[in-house]
C-alpha cells in the first residue's frame, strides 16, 4: 500500500524497535497487577459471600475476547499508540480520538494516584514492623510515609524516577524485565509461606498481638452488627463481576508501544493474551491462598470495617496497616525475612510498572501529534536517546500535578476510572466489530486475520458480544447497591472529559483545514514507522 506520507508531520517516527517479548510481558504483568492485590482485599466487602475464584474465572472469557481485539490492533497497525491508531481508523477518527482522550485522562490520573500511593506501601512496611516488634521508631517512620507530606515527597520522587527511566528506553526495558523476574520469584515464596497459615493459627496470633480476647470473631461480629450482610453465593459472585473485570484492565497498553517491538506478532501475543492468562492464575492463587489463610468472613469483615469507618477496637489498634495481609503473616510466624519478601512481591509491580505507563501516555501524545491533532513538538525524538523527551517531560509534569491533586484537592482528582475503562473498552470493541462493514478497505489491507465464520468476520463475532457484555457490566456498576455508584459527580466528570476531547478534535481539524490539510484523508492512512 502506498502511503500518503506527506499528510503526516514527517516520513519516519524516529523510534527504534528494541522491546523484547519478555520485557513487554513483564510490563503488562506490572501494569495490570500493580497495587491490585491489596485492592482485591480492600474491596472484598463489595460482594460479601462471593466465590471469588469462580468470579475471576467467569470474567476471564470476555477479558480474553477483549484482549484478542487489542491483539488484532497491535499486529495490524504496530505504531506508537497502536491501539488508538487502530480505533481511529476503524470507524471514524473523531470516535477514536475522543474515546482515547478519555482513556488517556484515566491513565494520567492513575499515574498521579499510584505514585501518590507508593508512599502508603512504605507506611505499611514500617508500621507493620513497628507494631509487630513494639518499636516506636518504625511506627513513626510508617506514620510519616502515610502522611500527606510523606505521600507527596515519595509520590513526586516516583514520578521523577519513572521519567528518568522512560527517556532511556534500553535501561527502562531491562529494569522492567528484571522487575518481573524478581516479582515472580518473590510471589512464589509468598504463596508457599501463606499456605502454611490457617485461620486458627492466625486467630490465636491476632488475639496475642492485640491483647484483645477472641479478636478474630469480634471483627466479624462488629462488621455484621453494623450492616455487613453476606449475600447468596451465586448472586454475590456475579456482583463481584465489575470490580474483577477492572482488575484485569490495562492490558491494552502494550499495543501503544507496538511500534517499538521486536517480533511484533509474538510480542503482542505474549504481552496481551499470554499475559492475561498468567495474571488470571496469579489473581486466583493470591485470592484463594489469602482467604484460605485468614478466613473469607474475617477478611470481608475487615475490609467492610476499613471502608465504612466502623469503630472496631481490633481494627483501630491496627488501622495503620489497613488491608496489608503480610502483617497478618508476620504476627503468626515473626519471620521478618519472609515478610520483606512478601512486601517486595506486592510493592515491586506497583513501582516498576510506572515507567511503561509513562511510555504509553507519551506514545498516545506522539500518535496524536503525527495525526496533527496535537502540536508537532510532541513527536520530537531525541537523536541520542531515541525517545520523545519533550512529551515525556510533559507527562512527568502531569504526573506531579496528579500527585498534588490527590494530596490537596481529592474531589477534583477523583474520577470514576472504572466507568471510563468500561466505556472506553466498549467503544473499542464496537469499533472493531463494525470495521469490516464501515471501513472495509482499511480492514482488508490492514488486518492480517480475516477469518470468517458463517460469513461473519471473526473480529465482529468477538467484538459485538464483548460490547454487549461491557454494556451489561456498566449497567451492573450503575445499579450496584454498594459498588462504585455512578452519581452526579461521576457523570459531570465524564461529561467534562469527553466534551474536552471533542473540542480539541474540532479545533484541530479546523486549524488543519486552514493549512490545506484534509484530516479525513490522513485517517485513511497508517502513520509511517
């Protein structure tokens, strides 16, 4: 296919293909799971009585269906921001840009949020050691890391380190690869150790460490007397669907750096589809083993008390460790080495995933610049570093702003990103499903997998059901009595985000028209490599 390269800002991206399949897979594992294990335990109260293993399994097929669509995007248009590029060519450029502008905001807010929360992990670490060994120095350290000042300082430091790594791609991807290897080894050790703990041994240790007789049952009784209700298992299992679906998200990001991948087809397969299978096994093991070790009713009650602010004496004495179950393991055995390994297993993915997140955000800005929807300087590539340094610094500034927003203006910073992901993935699925019908020429010359079943393209057979599933999940999210209510604040935030994206698109197209560039022609082509 002869490209109309004159439509784009230049004839070459300037980026280098140097990302290995294993580094990509490691990045996906960190991006998807970073911070999520503690979130799983924190949100057990959202579906009391659920069979969590079954719910993870039920959410896996639609997740794999969505992953297949992103796999198609990555191998069809392996460019910077490849999933956006595909979405903007699948149906209409406005739909693709506005949809990905929303996802970009969600990811950018997450960069600030997870960087801000990085300090909380150290708060858990030092508070746990201080509580277990009655050491005031470590308790003070934990208190500082959990404070607003500590969170801001560490959050900004995390953003800064992420930016440094992101502008040196070779160093970044080696760091990510080895981060994944260390996480794998430490996670195996964590699982083996947790399998040796039972609710009985933990119950005894909890009473001993807090000085409260029958502390284990008191937590359960206090939660239930303050409104916690365990639903029938099947209903609760489906109720858990939206949060579990969210735990699986972010696996689209490898498509954003597909333009820099070695062995693109193998790389995208490993980093999206194979990664999801590994992540599913990890989540199931983590959840099952923790529930087995400490008891489902106890952990659900603990999460309920934590989220509802109930005045429970046991939780009050341990409030500084929240839902950080490595502390529970520490008071059973008092094995500090194993505790540190468990901390690394849970903290490291949250940290090493930040540079790939920065890279993804930069690649979306890069692709918008190539499509002439953003200033051309966002696609400038430093000749020595082979990285878009200017765009990376901009993303770093956004990350720091996000940290400060979460610290000092939480109301402004809080956007229901779960809903944005539900909408964003649903629009992508529908776009891919419609592509063979509304953009047939682009589909025929770009998509390598054109298999049909009963005369219907495979991407449509998968895309339409995935879209329907996500609409169902969105409805459950909206109607769930306790989970992520879609209120006026959420609707206002969504409106602002998508209206802003629409305004940017309209202004950009009008400015390009004045320059004699027809944007509709540009979006019939794929950006140059």
